[in-house]
C-alpha cells in the first residue's frame, strides 16, 4: 500500500503508544502516525535514544505532539515499570509493540532453562504484560487496538532458532486469544519477515543482508487496527527461506 492511497483520517487525533518506537519498524510507525496527525508516545529502554528520536521527529514534523518514556522490558520489575509508564501516558487509543532484543540464536545443545526464559522476556512475556496493563488505559470500544509484532521463523524454520521459534508462534496464538479476552478492543499480530533494521546489523554481514528482498511498509500497522484476531504475514522472502 502506498502512502498516496492511504487514508490518514483513521489516526487523526488519536494517541498512539509505540514500544520500540525509537528505531526500525517502530520508528517507521511513529513517523506515519505523526504524518497522520496522531499524538505519539514512544517507549524505549534508553533515555538517550528517546531524546534523540524526539528531536529528529520534531525536526521532521515541527507541529508534532510527541513524548517519550523509558521502560526497560528486560528487567524483572517490568510489570511495575509498565504500570508506572501507563500512569504517565494516561489514556491511549492504539498500542503498537515492536520492541525486541537480539534473538537467542544457538545450537540446541546450548539451550538451558535460563536461556529459554531470557529469550522470551522482551518479545513475549513483556508483550503479554503490555496487553494486560495497557488494556486498562485504552479508550473503551472497538476503535482501540493492540498490535503485536513477531517473526516468521516459527513457520519458516532456520538453523539454531529453536530457542526463539516457540515465542514467535506463541505471539500469534496469544494475539488471537487476547482479542477474545479483551474484546471489544481489537488485537492483532503482524509478521514482517526479515526486515533491514539496525537490529540485524550485529547479526548479519552486508552480504547476508543482501538476501533480504523488499522493505516492510509500516502503513500496514494502522490499517489492521480496524481488524481483530488477525495474523498478517508480510511476505518478504530471503535466500534463507527453505525451498
């Protein structure tokens, strides 16, 4: 979907909270939301990244209504920290969860209980807690939404991803169930596939990254805020896909 054909009115005047909104896909969603005249709050584990992102976004969108709050989703105090965050943001209309950390890529024989738990802390456990706590701060009714993001490795397996794959598939499953538990709030999951973002710079060299075809279009995220119980697969195939 191109920006020229997108109906911006869906987000005008809405408050969008983006976890992981200082880089990658989350930053793209923040820019789109601001272009659509939405009010944006970004959350990240780094105060410096938040300050830098807000400065850049205000430069690009001078009249933007944007704020940021620190919340480290990797900490054991994540539930209490999320409560404090939502008390600062107050009521929101849409929650977009793009936060993640480096995937725990390792041979099966190196997997331990501790590593398994750590692998799901940000990408799964924190996402469910965001839905739990955030649902109390969402504007009531079916116009509000929670959008989670996940990966495609649970259905397009790659070597050494066993510690992570279950969480990726689990995010799709939990999104469907959250849509039932939290109705009429809309809950969806998006699987962007392999996307060229800063996260992958430490995991792949330039030659490997050339195997990625296409870029994720953040316009899809606000579009699915008006659906529920859906899992949208963005088909960005790479040379790592199995035949």
